[in-house]
C-alpha cells in the first residue's frame, strides 16, 4: 500500500472499503487499489444448511486455485506437481545408491524446481536434470561424490552429463566453490587397501597436496589427478607399492595425467627432500607455476626408418637443427618406390679416365660415380673432349640445336643398323625361347580357394598377428557374449515362442500388403485436354447414373 496518494499527494490516503474491497483516498476519492487480496478465513452456509469455507488455497508453485468438488477439478493434480513428485522419487532412488543424506535430496529438489520454473527441462531427459541437480547439491555441501559416479550408475556418457550440468549451473546462476582435492583422499585411500595404515597414508597424502598447492600445481588442475599422484607418493613413503595402473582404476583419470603431476612435483624443491625431511620440514619458499616455463614448440615430421616404414615423429627446433646438420655431413641413401635402399653400383676401374686420377694418392677412396663415356661422333669439332674438361665443374656445357640434331641422327642410324642386322633376330628368338623355359619351370600354384586356409600367407607377420589362437578366440567369445547377452536372450525367447506356437497350433499369418495405386501423373499417356482428363478419371472410377457424361465435353469449350 503506498504511503501517499498518487493523485493529490496526501500523506494518509488509505481508507479500506469492506463492501467492495477497494482502497480509496479520503481526500480526493482516487481508487488506489481495487484488487485487494485477503488471507482471512471466511465461512458460509450452503443450500443444505452445512457450513463451508469460502475461498481456495493456492500453495507455492501452483498456477491457479483448485476447488474441493469434483466438478471444479478438486481431485486432480497439476502436471507440474506430478513432474516434481516424479523427480523427487528419482532423487531418492539415486541418493540411496550414492549414500547421500536426506538434506541433499531436499536441496536438489529445490534446484530441480528452479530448473522447471526456468523451462530448463524442456527438450532434455528428466534423468539428466535430476542427476545434475543432485550433483550440484553434492558440490555445494563439499561431499566426495564425482560426476563420473552418476555416469556409472545411470549408464550415461559423462561428457553428455557434464554438458547438461554446466548449462544448468549457468541457467540457475549458481556460483559453486572450487573443488578441494583433499575431500577425495580418504575415499581413494580406502579403495587402495592400505589396511590399518590407511589413516597414515591419507595424512601424508594430505600434506603432499598442501605442498603441491603451495607450489602452484593444484590450481587449474583436476582434483583426481592431484589425489592420484599424492597417493602414489604417500604409498611409497609408507612402504606400499601401488602402481600407476592401480591408482588409475580408482581415481579414474589417465595414467599420463598422473605421470605429469609426478614430474611437476619432482621439479620443485620439495621433491628433492627425503621422507623424514618432508615430514618435519615445511619450506617457506614457493616454486614457480608449471606454466611459467614456456614449453618448446614441437612439430610433426614424417620419416622413413630402416625397414622402409613411414613414421611420424614430434621433434623440437633443436632436434630438427641437429638432424639437418647430420644430413649436411652425410649423404642420404637413395630409395626406390617401395622405400628400399638402392645399393651403390660398383665401378669398373678400366672405365675411369687416368687423367682424372693423376696426382692423387694410391690409397684414396674411389669416386662414388663417374660420368658416362661420350661417343666421339656425338661431339662437334668445337666441343672439347672429356680429357679437356677443366677442373672447375661448376659450369656445365649446354649443347646447342646443332649438337642435338647430330645426336638424333646418330641414334637413328644406330637403331637402323640393329634392326637390319640378322643377328638381332636370332637374339630375339633365343630370348623368347628362354622366357618360355622359365615359365614352364615355374610350379603350379597350390593356393587354395578356401577362405579359412591361410597356408599361402603363413609367413606374413601381419596375418599372424590378426589371427587369434584358440585361447584368445575363447576369451573374445566370452567378451562378445557378455556385451550382447541381452540380444542373445531376446533371440532365444523368440525362438522358444515360435516353437511353442508351432506345438500349440498357433500360426501367425503374415499380413499382405496392398499394392499401391499409381498416381494420376504416373500414367503413360497424358491427357491432351481437360475434358479428356476428366473422362480418364471417370473411367477409373465407378460408373454413376447421376452424371451426364456427354455434357462433360461441353464444360471446357470456349
């Protein structure tokens, strides 16, 4: 109720009229409020003389008042209330599996009601929103439950559930506290079976996490990875050997993450202390964050190993520079199309020009290659011979057009002489005969067409790695049966039902599907006029006595 009248501005305008329920200004008569709602309980009398309560009760969350008689939908429940009740039932079931207290359920129900008010449940599965609401309650109360626990129980992808959780937090504008890794230490330590020393190991793990937090290792990292690394170190400090794989199954993070946290702690000053020094000494100085030291950029380089296989390797600029320097000092071997190294061709010493080896010591290494011998007929009179080539080979001799023409004519003459030579035909005939003998000496192929026969590829290691032995095949069969047991059970039930129906004489007749009638536009001959189209339509339909078919021709005349 306003303290002053908006019309005249008097200080005490309120005058409540009981008959109409309006608030009227006593100075100017302005109606300040005409929708006054009272919360008083009034009683009346019906036609039978019984006393009744007037009015209706509207609880929090209801959109309208519900009457008491059946004609006023008094016995019905709103769909919204049904949705909230169903969500509460699912919350109770999920909390019972996760051992969550009752006040977690009450708080999660309020979060779900807020999500329902903001239309967050539209287009989403109710089970996702229920799980996210309960997880928010666990986060607010700092319990040791993780989102992957909800994923395992509900058989939902953890990333899909995480997307719904982030969107729900953004919709409700909830500011959740950061997760403290110490709340998971006791839970993970119990699963690692330390026996009576579980409290001692957990205490050392808590001290390690505090030290990591001091050295900027905890900030921005997943708490599961921090707990996993701390538990491995704490177990070693108490003479328990727990491998990284065992811890991975408990904390549910990748082994690479735990190795990285251990390496980061190793680079700190606390990592150089002994067990007794770490338990008794607390270093005041802190280490720089791991992101303070910039990482060297790496790039992927494709290389070919000695076996001819192409592999991808990640190298740093320093490694790449060292590789380039090594390539500059050593010559790279040539390879064929399949990747095999081409061996060097041995050189006949008689082909080496004595003028090139003059003045060199006798024990010098022979050259890797020599220029091919040049036919003197290919050279023009002005072209120097091989013995007259200067020692500076940086300038190559570029033949002109006249030199190319002479070389072509010489090659043509040599080919013609070989074709006209009778010895050439004899050599070709001998070559054909030798080829036929080689083909005849090759044994017939014994490769079987049986797809299960692998005798022709027994020496292939890839095939041997792909084919399973009896023990591996049996294990793979068990795995397949375990994953597909529901489908196998359904197929067996269908088979048993078919056998039982056959014994009882129950025959299920297959329903015959009617043929689809072709559409009018699918006919082969299209009508040339509207009148002809109407006639064709009437031919396909039943004949009617009430239609004058002769008058149809005059309907479409101009």
